[in-house]
């Protein structure tokens, strides 16, 4: 049983995670009942680190939603973080007890410590035993005797792989693998709509990693119920949590439970008024007040949970309310028939296991080739249990795994690049998309000097990127200027709108530099400039991708490979990549160049079995286009002793090691 290992992993990650952060304020502006606080990007003090050791930009993300804010000058006050506007380096505060500090002062944030809630689950020995017992079932799923047969009616437009995925409800643990553009969320909506219909007494817990993702999944279920003419079930779906996108539910207000909104506001205000740790008496009174309000909210949530059939919330919300969720079952049996983890590749194994006993069956939907769970600790156990997702235990094939293999987002050339580099060539353009003149026309548009028929272009930079102390990260001014010029020209032409262009980069320092260059060029601020981590789930006709500095150690990791997949697969019509000579030495970025160079190679591929008969083998293969079984590519280098050599696979662009001795024996 891995309980002790998981506890040690959680302790290591908690030790690596500061309890609070002090940011320096640039300005504070009131926006109705809210406050927008813009932070100085280059400064943050994290507990346990010296001031300025890290940049505020490295910490601003959705994990700070719901954080408690406190400040001591010029007027003492507090608030709660309603949202983080990452692209603007802003905090959106609500329920402020006093005006936030102005320029030069500090604001302290206490992030929600969701890992403490995960720890509570694993330190409950009884529950931890049940959670750990779920682990073997991930890699060895079993068929369910009572599973309903779903056929996808009346959704005639489902693609073959989408329809086949409906059979996943027949397993106690199953994986819906949805590469980019394959309609994973739509498929999930249809599956759950039909599941609720075919099993009238079933209860479902739908979880996802962010509030935005929960909104998308919840709406997908409601749309499927509506289109499937199952109107009577729509009121049984409830989106729990206070941080939903209200605009997204216009006309679908039935999905939002009538919880006591004043209670939520009072809780947020109470949490924001946390006194100093030195004030023991005040801290105790504060803690008691927050606990009372949380008990009230828990009671209110319990009423909603008991009456609905599908409850949707974030994985963070679920672990914070685990006690409430467990109370739904009076006899210690799992309270839900099915627990669904959407975007499951970003849920840690420890977090998922802690929630799995809530269901008789679990379904994991996502893409293991995209972003993985966020981890701070370098501890080996933390990497194993908190840095990996349930997909790490997914069987290679079988009835518990459904791969959606048709995408309708990317133009064929972009889709082929993504498919060959990340999905072993299994991802293809959907037949219905390929047959649509409108779909093809939308992806055949010229921009700048890139013709309509060119969908992937590499722009060669003469200068390499570098680490900038002033910018607190990797930057490259040449590519920032080039992107600004291209975007400005595209908008000036009138052929492109701001929302059709996305600029992506792995590093916040380069993001800030590109934004500066765009501003100087007079570019509409609606053009999205984002780090790749923030882009998962988005798409646009044109994506400009700038790695900034391919020599950075991070860009040689497996996570960087997933990040590149996310960046390339956001594009519908065109993806423009900016690479220098140093970038071309990066084994993750180089395949893009290699694949494009070898795509036009018309030389006949010489079988290695033929070349191996010659006495000069393998040195006679240098620079040749060869065929090693089903692998075709160009021999790039040969070991001095002739025992092995490397060819560049012309399909994937990656180097592959070949054993010369093996081919001699053939």
C-alpha cells in the first residue's frame, strides 16, 4: 500500500510551497464594487525566499483565485481574490474592507492550500486505505455487470470513435483520450446525457481542473440533454461553486443552484480579514468565525447535492468538500455511480486517488500528451505521486481506452505535424471537415507573405535568445519585433481581426516583451499574447509561437514537449514558429525543421538490409535516405566505432538510434 509514500510526497510538496506571497503594487483602481490591483511584474517576496528572487509573473495564475489578500499600509485592510488577470498582471479583488494599497506598497496573498485538503484525506487512515486500493484498478480495469448500453441516439453526427467511446461506461475505470480538436468535451456531454437517461437512479460527479473547464463540461451536458430531447433531466444538473462565469449561463440559469449568495460573500469577506499570526486571540476568533460560515455553506451545498443527479465542480472544490460528499452515502457505500475527471492529465495521481472512492466507477477524460500537473518540489516521491496523472497508469489498449482520432480544428498540414510528432500518426482530419468547402476555405487564408496554401512556416532568426536579468527571464528582441510587425501588418490589411491571432511563448518575460512591442506598434490590445500554459483549451486561426531561447533547460524536458504540442495544436489555419540556430539544436524543437526539410525529399529510400551487405556498412549510409523496416529517414550521424548510427525519421522529424549489428545479422 503506497499510503506512506503518498504522505511523504505531499509533505515534500507542502514544504516547497510558500504559505504567502508579498507582491509590490503598481496601481489600484476601483471598478464598481471590485478593485483592480496591477502588480509590478519584476517583484515578489515568497515566504522562505529573498525579495526579488522570483518574478510575480511566475506565480500569477488560476491557483490564486480565491486567495485571501491582506495589506498593512497605508490603511490596514483585506479582501478576497475574485480572479487573476494574468495577461494584465492584475488581481481582481472583492469584498475589500479598505482601499487596497497604492504604488510602492505591498499586498500579501495567502493562496488556497488545496494540498492541505488532499493531505487531510490521506491522513484519514480509513479513507486513505480505500483510496490506495483504487490504484491497481487504473491499470487493470474490469467490466461492470450493470453498465447501461449507450448508442448515442439521437446524435447521428457522432464520429465513429466518438460513438465507440460511449462504451467506456461499461468499465469500472476508463480513459477517454481526446487529442486537440477531436471533440472530447462534446463527446463527454453526450455520454453523460445518455447515461443519466438510461440509468434513472444514477448520480454523477463531474470534476475538472479549472472553473472555466467545469463551465464548458457542464454546458456540454446541458446542450446534449437539450439536443437529445431529454428536457426533463436538465434541472437535475447543477454547477456548484461560486466562481463560475455568469455570462456563460445566460439562458441556462437552471444549472446554477440557488445557494445563499450572501453567505458566500460573507465567507469571502471573513477569509480576507485574516489577522496577523502574531495575534493569537484574534486568529482564534477569526478561525472560529470562518468555520461557522463554512459549516453553513456545507449544509447548503449538501441540500443541493442530495437533490441533483449530476453535480459539477472543480477538483479543488471536491477535495475541500470531501467530508460533505462522503455524507451523501449513509451506509459507507460510494455516493456516486460515476465520477468523471475532465482534463484529467492535469490532476495529480494522489489527488485523483483521494476522490476515486466517491464513485462505483471512474472515467478520466483528457490528453496525456498535453500539460501535466503543476509541481514545485524536486522530491522523487512528489514527482511520482503529484507530478503524474492517472493517465500514467492507463492501459495501452483494450475496452477501457477510447482514442478520439479525428480532429476538425487544424488544417491538414498542421494536423499532420501534430499527429506525427505527438500521436504516432494516429490523429487525422475528420472526414466531415475535409468534405466541407467552408471548413477548407476558412483554413486557406494568406497572411503577410505566407500564401493561403502554406499552413506551417518557420521564420529563421539571426539572433539567439538569452537570459535577461532585467527582464527576469529568457527574451529575444528580434522575434518580438518580427511578431509585432507581422501582426500589425495583418490587422492593417483589414483581412484579419484581433481575436483571430494568438501569440504564444513558454516564458512570461518574453510574453511581456512581445506585448510591449505590440503596444509600440499600435496593435489592438485584443490580440492575445499568452504563455502556453494559459492557452490550453483555446484556439485561433493563426498562432505565432516563439520559444525565445531553445537552450533553456526547461525546453529540453518532457513537459516542454507537451507544451509544444499545446502551442502548435491551437492553430486552425496557420502556425508560424520563430527559430534560431541555437533553437535548432534543441531535440524538442529540431523535429519541426527536420520534418519540413525532409518533406520534399524525392530520393529513393534504400533498404538498410541492402546496405548492410556491403563491407563499409554503416559508414556507407551517411546522408542517404534509407528505409529501416517501416521507418524512412535520412542518416544524420554515425558512431566512430560503427556500432550504431542515427537517422532522422522523416515522418516525426526526430532522431532514432539504429543498431548496426542488428542489420548486419539480417
